[in-house]
C-alpha cells in the first residue's frame, strides 16, 4: 500500500527553484531527527522508502515567495513512517518553511496504465550521466533492477523476476535535466513515461514505485511519479 501526505506550508523566506528540493528535504530530515529511532534511520545508508515532490502551485518565475502558501506531497510505502510524518510534520518548520496542515490518504489500488515522473529520474554512476555510456535497454534494466531490489528489501523476500514490468518507456525531455544537489554538485536526470504491464507483479511493483520513486534518490525528491489508471 502507498500512503500520501498532503502538506500545506507557509514560506518564511523566498526560495529559488534551484533551492526548493533541498529545502523540502531539510524540512523532512529535521522531522525525522525529532525521534532517536528515525534519526538513526535517516543516517543509515539504505533505501528509505519515501519520496516527495516540489511546491505547488508551480511558480513560473523561478521564485517561491515569502508569505505565500504552497502544498507539497510526501509518499511512502511504510505505514509506520506515514503515521510518524502525519504526527510530527504538523509542528515542523525551518528558517524558510513552516508547516500549516498535514492530511494523509491511501492511494487506491487500481489497475495502472502508466506512470510519469513529475521530478527527474536519476541514475547514479561513476561516469556521470548515463547517455553515451549505457544503452536505453541498460538504462531500463537499471530502473527495473533498482525497483526489484528495493521491493525485496522492504518486504524481506525475493520475488520471481521472470515477468514484464514495462511495455514501453518514453523520454519526455529532449536534453538532460540539471538538478542542483548537495555540496555544489549538479546531477543530470530525465523525465519519463512508463507504460505498465498488466500482470500482477508489474502492478504491485508500480504501486511500490509510487511510494518510493523511480530511479535513485527518492528521499531527495527524485523520481516522484504521477499515475493514470486503466
């Protein structure tokens, strides 16, 4: 099951579009730091099982304005983490962002036709951006393998991998999307539309992806997906 938290926030300072995802991540990190167990969870180098998107409504002039109210979404496949966020985000704030309200819902489990990334999908490699080093087939395989690995880790099982996950993958960007990251590092990612196979395992993995992101770095806001039911 995938849980979605709609978080209404008030901006205490202007935030540029390049700063936005980092500022939201800092708000979430600070919330996890309120509890010793979740502070350890935050510091562990492992898949976190949650993902978030940016502020809405989108500001076309690249500045999110002090004094305005916006909404962001956090998703997770972990019911305990969802409950924790619902309780502790309610009083969370940073120098830039103050949370006003938090509402939680369960995303209905229906047959999904496709998912599409609303924040860029990132695949991390020693050689940097994947194009020129990997084929499209290799790239698609990496996304699949990453999802299966995280699914197995979360549920403590090893699924039979003999199934079709996506029938088609489309790239929605013409050139790599630049994403500011920590320590003045810039990552490159892609916007994707992924058409989902109708078999049960593909549907289960896709529901999982809605709560964790596609690609890598979901806990930094990468690979957050929209979806369309069949």
